[in-house]
C-alpha cells in the first residue's frame, strides 16, 4: 500500500461507510432531513471555497496524498454522485411502496361487498337469460 495516499483512502472508505450507515437508518424523519440539509450546505461551502481559493484545493490534495487538486475534486464528485444515487434509489423504493399501498387501499374501497352485488333479479337484468336467437357476449 502506498503510504502517500493512505489519508485519501481512509477518507473515501469513511465516506462510503457513512453512506452505508445512513442508508441503514430509517429514512423518514426530521433528523434525516436535517442531516441532508447540513451535508448540502457543507458541500456548497466547500464548492465556494474551491472556486474562490483554488490553491487551497491543491494544498488539501497534497495533504491527503494526491498530486493535483483536480484529482481531489474528482474523488469528491464520485463520492457525492454515489451517495446521491443511493439516496435516490432509496427514495424511489419508498415511493413504489407508497404507490402499492395506495393501490391496495383504492382496490379495497372500490370492491363491492357480496351483499351489495344485488338480488338475483338484478343479476338477471344485467345478464339476461339466454333466449333462442339472443346473442350472448363472449367473455
């Protein structure tokens, strides 16, 4: 293992471990929304610092064992992209689950109870008895 890049490797592994822990926690709640907002504000602050002071990015890259600041930005972009993809996938699964539950509830509400189907006279009115010469629709 190259000791020069040990720091960035530890940082990347910790970032992915944090994503794994974050995904295992229950997703609904004020705490998750607050964490997401804090991370977003932190990323925006880092972006502003990187734009205003590009030499700082290079210095940080040298500190963590990378040669260029662009490499550090690329690693950061990959971490953010993977984290965002995992969160979107989690949100998509939750949305699918909610849609399934709503469809079940609608199906239950729209189902007719056997007693409300009607009397035998109503059923005969809906489906007349076959008489000679009448055509019965093919089911």
